[in-house]
């Protein structure tokens, strides 16, 4: 299990200008702190959006603007994964806000509870936030940003506590893509002027070993996706802690770090294991000490041991 920030935005209009934010910070499997604030969008409200959340122009007159809020949140958002229900929306809202105010958009990692429930529980009738909350007995005041974020946090904990679930982040946005299915997740990626190519992301069927946060002198091999964190940054963080990232698995490898994988490249179509995972298992069966660990655990160990809330107090 890893720490994360559950995030929810309410918007003033169809242009995705934010008028409210709610955040629930989850540490060691429980909500450690919460934050909520109106945000002055500095743009008109639409009647459609007011009808959804009830927030009006008068409510936000003296509220901080997006740059004021984002500057306070940015250190945490850069170093902890963001969880949202329909996370593509939260990602697009943050992107829009950064572009509008000429703010640097950091590399962010998003997990979508809607997508993960659809993937892991394909027989549910619905996957809307209010329906899932009612099913699991989670309190919800829908379209209140703080309540929505807390509900999302509890849904994600539900997924994390189920040992049968596959947990994987949204793919990065360097290329245009859209989601069109969840069993496994099918993603259209435009690689050139030709038709988009369908790709499917799945988590390998692996019993991961616990990662002991040991980096000094260790050799790491990465296979699969690492969310939206820049790969060079990921490698640099390991190097800064005394570790080394190598390309190929060998008996000298200490850890194989596994993220969600593309079905097109996996070697074993039944277990979704890549060639690197299969080789690591072979070395281990021959007496090697190589460990196969999840990307989420290594990512968490690379960041701060505990969230620092000083910037949002």
C-alpha cells in the first residue's frame, strides 16, 4: 500500500475553470489530512455548472485564484500520486489551469478509481461515484469537492486492500489517446499520421515481494509503465540514492521493478509477464537473490517518507 492524494475539482463553466478544490491526503492507509477551498475562476459561471454544485460567483469573490492554490499544492502533487474518480477530468483541469496562467506543469501520476473499478469488477451495473459509494457504504455529499475526494480515497483503499485487484496508473499524455474499454484497458495512441493503434495495459499476474527501500549499491531493471513520471527523473532519483538502473536482467540484478505492461509486448499472454520478469523468475528459481517488486512501492520509496503539509496549512 502506498500514500496518495485523492483530489476533486468543481468547475465554474464548460471551459474547465476551477471554482472549488477538495483534497484528502492518505498516509499509511488512512486519511491523515483534508483540505478544501473555493477558488476564484476569474471567469463567469455557467448556469449548468451552478445547478450541479450550487457554487456561485458570490461564493468565490474573496477566494484565492488557481495560481495561489496550485503553488501551495505543487510540491505534494509532484511527489505523490493523484487519485480521482474520472481522473482524466482532473488531469485536464490542472493542465488547463497551468496553461491559462502560464504555470509550469509538473510530471504528475494519476490513478482513476472509475477505470480501476471497471477493470477489476467488470460485472458491476454502474461505476459512478455515488453508486459505488452506496454499494460500499461510503458517506458522500456528491459534488462537494471535499466529500468527493474523501469518497474517492476510500474507494481506492478498497481496491488496494483487495489482493486480487490490478492497480495501475493512467498513461502519460505525451501522445494523444482515448480510453475505449477496460478488459483489459484499450488505449488508442496516435503515433503518426496513420490510424491510431490500439494498445492494452494490464498488470502481470505476479506475487510481488516487499521492497525494503534499499537503494545504495543496488541494481534496478524496469519493465512496464511508470505513470506520468519522466523516466529520466525516475532513474535520476534512484541514482541520487546510490542505486543504478540497468537495461538487462542478470544474476547481478537486485530488483526488477514492474508496472502495467502493454499486451502487445508481453512474452507470456496467460500471465502477462514480460521477458524481463520471466528471466528474473528463472534466476530466482536457480538460487539467485533477485527480487520482483511493484513500481508503486519503489516510486513511494523514492519520494518523501511522510507527506509534509506545511505548505497547505
